[in-house]
């Protein structure tokens, strides 16, 4: 992966989006909400370098003397949370349920050590180096929320209301959405992975599920009436794009249920869905092993597998599909 670049731009009065221009793992969208006397971030980039760039761009548009004093974390994946260390005095706000995901996911120190110890010639090592090798967590402290809540929370940034809603288990066990009603804007976190015809994105990857909860969360986003949708990754979306994403999620849910009922093993189910080519423009097709696997797990009443085991499965499928692609062009 090349060094990520990001576009920082105004999307409404006092509201800015920081958007990586590449697609891939770890390249999350972030937001800045600013007023004459205070400011908050919605999510942070993955490492200190990218977070420092986001901070520099934020400071450039803030009024003199204004600092970012609060960070709302849409969920506890590191690519939305670990950059908070560049603002050590900021209050970090997350759902109470996000604490469960923090306990499940590796720490920055563990992730850094993993990249340095795994054999880059192995499937898992090669995959992690390819997709995560551009990030540097060598000096990234672990991040824990200062304020947790369940249900609804309303903040104000100057006169601008910020409505925060926690969700049932969906992308992770502790997701939230951020609605700015006076700006007709909603930040979705990884409930939504953005994709448009002009700028295709990646396949969704969902750790908690079930997919029915994620579809319900998308419907809740539509119910806000917001016209501007900032997904967790990918381009800004319209309401029509959001409805299309709900259709994609329903397709994955329905195929997972049908294939599971037919006794099709997970790996074969992922290949079947990919071979149907309903969404050939989406990148990282191996992530369907996670999302379909989450649905299978709910249908089976099973516990989630270890994170490294999941990565190994994805790495194997990615290698197989790359080999098949190379063979088909010979």
C-alpha cells in the first residue's frame, strides 16, 4: 500500500470531512465540527502520523484559541480511535458497549509487534504487510474512552446540536451514529462502507452482527432525513446511495441464510456469493468471509473466532483469488 493521502474539505457550515483518497483497510473518514469557541472530532485516523495531519488541517480552519476538546468515536476499531493520542487532553466519548470490542481487538502495541514478527512469506504475514504496512503504531498509546453512554446523548458545539445514538450490535458491539440535524448531515461510522459508480469502495466487513441489525441501522440513518451521509470509509453518499447500500446488505443476509440452510460451508459460501458477481466493482472481496461468517455464527449460536484466525482465512482466500485471476489471464 502506498502512503495514504486525504482530502480535507467543508461539507456544511462548521462541518468538515477528512477523507482518505485510496480505498483499503484502515483508511477511515473522520469529521470536524467547529464553532467560535469549541470543536470536536468524529473519529480519528489510524496512527499518529495521519492523526497529526488531520489535526494540522483542523487547526488551520479553527478560530484563534479554539482547540478540539472532544472526540466522538463511532466504534472501537483502531482505525477510528487510535489517533486520539495526538489530543491527550480531549475527552473521548464512546458507547458503553464499545468497551467490549476494545477487549477483543489487539492493542496498538500488539498490532505493531505482530507486523514485526509474522513471516512476510506466509499468507497471513504477506496480507498484513500488504494492507497494514503503511501504518506506524510504534509510539501509539492505547486509547480508552473517558465518557461512555447507552441510548441517546446530545452535545452542542456552539449553537450546533450534535445528536449521538448508540445502536444494537452491528458492525461491532458498540456502534453509534452522529446526526447534525441543522446541517442535514449524518456520520455513520462503519455501519456503512461507501461506494458510488464514480468512486467504488470495498466490501463491508462486519464483526458483530447480525446483518438484520445493520440493515435496521441503515434504515435508522435514513429516518434522520439527512441529505449528506459520511460513511465510515469511502465517498460521501446521498440518500439514494444509502438505500442502495441497504439493498447490498439484504442481499448478503439473504444469501448467507440460504447457503447456511443448504449446508454450504462458509468458505464455499463466500466463493459462491463472489462468483454471482452482483458487486464486482467492490474491493477486498475476502472480507465476505468475515461478514458472512458473522451471520453463520449467529445462525449457529457460536462464539467469535480469534482475530488472527479470521485474518488467516481472509489471507488464504485473497491468495487463491489472486492466483485464479493470474491463471485466467494467461
